[in-house]
C-alpha cells in the first residue's frame, strides 16, 4: 500500500515538476517524455541502491525472485503506471488543468495498468504459471 501511495504522489507531482523544470509555457506533450524519464528513474534508482548499500543475502534473493517474476509477467511495472496515472488524474481534477494530453495520458496509464493487472490476476488464479524460486544461499560459518 505504501508503494501505491508514493507512486500516486509521483503522478500527482508530475505536472508541477514538469512545469517547474521545463517552464509553464512548455508544450503539454512534454509530459509524455517527462513521464518516461520518471519511469526510467524508478527503475534505475533501486538498482543503484541495491548495488551500493549492504543488504542481507536473503533479502537480495527475495528481491531477485520478485524481479525475475516481474520480467516474466511485467506486473510490477504496470502497477507503477496504474498508480502514477491515478495520481496524475487526481492532480488534473484538483488543479482544473483539463488538458486533453493530461487527461488522455492519465486514462491511458489507468486503463493499461488495470488491463495488465486483470491479466496478472487471471494468471495467478490459474496457478500454472512458472514462478522463479529462491536459490539456496550459502551461509558462512
């Protein structure tokens, strides 16, 4: 739930951040490239943190299993897009900036994310999907 909330906040802050960094006179279409940069940052920062900070082998392996599962089904990326789209749409409504680009991008994120979420739930319900398992971790005595 915390992940959804912070991704929603990212979506909510997307337009003000774009306007702050690119100026309020920039094209509304710049939000698309801005969103793509934000999604890239959301992938790179955790990877860098995992490399730089010391975490237990068990935690690293748990993350590895989640990443391998996500690579098979891309479920984590779609959840990010869904909540970012929700935050973006919430900002559009609150700020009354009813730009066709902002509304379309919000709805695209929500619909694509919801569709992928439903597909993921169907795969989970089937129970026959190949799920990566944790590797044995050697402990030093």
